[in-house]
C-alpha cells in the first residue's frame, strides 16, 4: 500500500480535507491539499492589490509567488514567499476571490505542474499520497490507483462548514444559510468555468457522506484503497 496514489475530488464542504487526511494517516501516505494551493495564490493576488477579475494581472502575480507546503497529514502548513498563510487562506476575502483566480488557465497550469511534482517526489521516496481537489482524478492524475468522488447533501455540507468555522474561531461566520449560499456560488463557478471545471472522473467511485460520520467515510475509502492494492 505504500506507493498508492489516491485522488479525492468533490464539491465544497463535502468533507474532502478531513477524509483525505484521515485516509493518509491510516495508510501511512502523504497528503496534498490542492485547494490550499489555489487559496495561497489567491492570498498573493490580494496582497499585491491585483483585482481577481483581471486574468492577465492574476497570472503574472501568480507566477511571481513562491509556494512551499507540507505533505505531512499531521502537520499541514503552506507558505507564500516565506510567509505562513495557513490561517489567512481560510478568511472570507480569500474564499470570495478563489474561484475567479482558479479559473485563470495560467494559474491552473502552474499549480498542476507543482501538484504532479509533489506526487513524483513522494513516489521517488516510495511514499504514496492522497491528493485532494476538484480536478485531480479527471485532469491532474488520470492514472491514480483510486479516484473518489465525495458528495454530501448541500444542507449537510453547510452545517459541517459552519461547525468547522466555529471550531476554528473564525468570526466572520454568520449563519449556515449564508454558508450554504456561498458553497452554492463557488460550486456553480467551479463547475461552469472553461478551464478544467470540477469534474467527476469516469472511473471515480462515488462515496456519499450525507449519512456517514467521518470515521465511516475514512473506513470506506481505506477499504476501496486496499481492494486496489
Ligand atoms: O477545497 P477548497 O474549498 O479549499 O478549494 C478552494 C477553491 O480552489 C475551490 O472553490 C476551487 O475554485 C479551487 N480549486 C480548484 N481545483 C482544485 C482545488 C481547488 O479549482 N483542484
């Protein structure tokens, strides 16, 4: 199982991060959060005062930012130009702008290269990896050993995100209705963009987390992974 490559994709708030981290821990794999990479580039764009609606300016800001990240499932962090932005990338300003930034083809090309490089580095030291995102199974890693498409009903996703925000002490959170509206807006933007929209890979296994707890979803994905190894 040590060199398995597992792609976990799905809409916002389906529990991809917690599930992916849990699976990586259980199977002794590395973990890559590609949403955090898009968020970190968005943080750099906002830091530089670049409007997210200007694709050329976004592309040039993205290309001049330098990213470093951890693939340790027990110690996640991400840095932009040496600054740890792990908390800052969860702020509302970043969340509101990330879909526009992620729709810029140059941004995607840059990050897809970094993502494939991270997988190659893990495999080079005989480590497998769980890679979480929107287009991992369909575009970034078409040869992944297991592709999971993680879904949950919208109400459940909004309630989960609200609980996460509250636990992390993020003060901007008002109600799970406004979170639901925000998730719906991002999902629509991510699914309808021209460049690599959120897509379910043809050979992905659908896991519906609506009626399952975290441990049950992790166990289901670990079971699927073991079947393939
Ligand atoms: O997963 P998370 O909600 O942190 O992702 C933030 C945003 O990054 C998504 O709404 C999407 O616009 C973008 N994203 C993407 N492709 C990925 C991962 C994230 O476009 N593989």
